[in-house]
C-alpha cells in the first residue's frame, strides 16, 4: 500500500502493546513487534484481539545497541513505541539492579540508534506516574517535581529525562507519555485490579476462599487501556514533540475497588484479608493527574468513570468462565 507507515513496537506482548497494535492495524500501519531474544513469545493477547497474523515478530535484545541498529536499518520505521520494561514495582524492590539497568539502557540504546540511523523517526516512551511518587500538590502535572519511591520509579524517571535530553540536544521527535494506572481484560493477573477481579470471579462460590491484599487504603488514578493507547498514537502525530500526562483526572481507593467487586458478585467482606506479606517498603498515599493538556493539545477524549470500566472487566472475566 502506497504511503503505508511502519511502526516498531517493543513490549508487543503486553496489554498496551496489543491494544496499540490493534489501533495501528486499523489505521493501515505495517507493524513490527519486538520481543526479547531469550523470551518464549506469548502472542495470546494479540490472538485474543485477532491481529496476531498482522504483526511481524522480531527478536531483539534492547540492551544490545548493535541489535537495535540492525533492526532499525532493516525496517526503517516511521515511528517507534517503546513499551518494554520491567514494569512491576514490587519486583523492582527485589531486583533493583536488573530493573534500573534494563529500563534505562534500553531507552538510551533506542534513542542512540535512532540518532545514528534515521533521526526522522518519531519516538514514544512509556513513562509512568510512579516517577512522581511523594507529591505535595495534586493533581500531578508534567512539571510536578519528581520524588520516586521505588527502583522502578527511579528507572522510569531516568529514562524520562533521557528522552527529554535527546529531544532538546539532538532535535529528535521524542515524546514521553506519563500514563497513570490503566486496566483491561488483557491485563496480567499479577496487577492489583485484575488480581481482585480474576480471583473473585473464579472463587466467589467457594466458601473457603479469601482475598489476601496489602495496603488498600491508598488511592490511585485508574483508566482504560484501549483509550490510553490512542493518546500514545496522537502524541506522534503532532509536529511539535512534547510530554503529556495521560490519566482520568480522579483517584479512587483500592478498598473501594474491592468493595465494588465483592458487592457485584455478592461476596462478603469477611473474605478480605490484609496480609503484611503484600505490603511495600514505601507507598504513595494518593495520586491523580491533570489530563487537560492531552485533551486540549492532542484532542484526546476520555470521560470514562472507572466503576463503569470495572463493570466491563468483571463481565468479561465472567464470560471467560463459560
């Protein structure tokens, strides 16, 4: 197809990688999906969205600059979306060196390869609200001072500023999307919201089942992944690269998510157990962002109430049992 754009997506097997691939497929892109060379590919999410056959899968070690250079030279993509990371806050406390090393060096290598091979490539980096950590003023804006509280957050903050530096120093079209928590049926069961829904749906008829969680009196800004990946794409369609907060603009407590899910499935709150083994060394008490710039500058639309998203996720989880 004449004029077809080519997009390279790292982290293609994750939730956002799958939804972004679906969006770009609908827009006529040629998509190159990147997986780790030592990783057994899991294309389940792409298959669930019925787009696995539309994506070219390539193995690439993002810690190896030469491998990235060869890949960019081979496909000469118009856009690169970097969604690859060690993305678990909990795991980062157990594996701080590995988390920091991969999450920083991979971004540096991608940007350096772009600078060397094809500087016109438009680059998207998946930043995280965890970078802001201990905030004193809400809502969080792109200019809120960062006070990361985990090795994961430190790695994301470092990568964020590397992107800014390459944009300002080398003139690359490089953008950071600071996404707050966003969920979907494709979310792995290790993440809080999906864990709550998956375990409750699958065990709500079992009288001996209990849900074990850590600190649930913290509050987070939650959204819906299929809508958030649209903002990623919109960032790379603008002529002036910039960084944006992508969020719902509201926070709700983790406890309220459990209470809503239990009530919907008629589960007693006596099944809820607070377990110290799930507590983190440090935690953000409350955080939510300001999505006004994304709405006004990118024309991004998002008005979903997260309890409506929960209804969708619970219904989809129930269907999976049939």
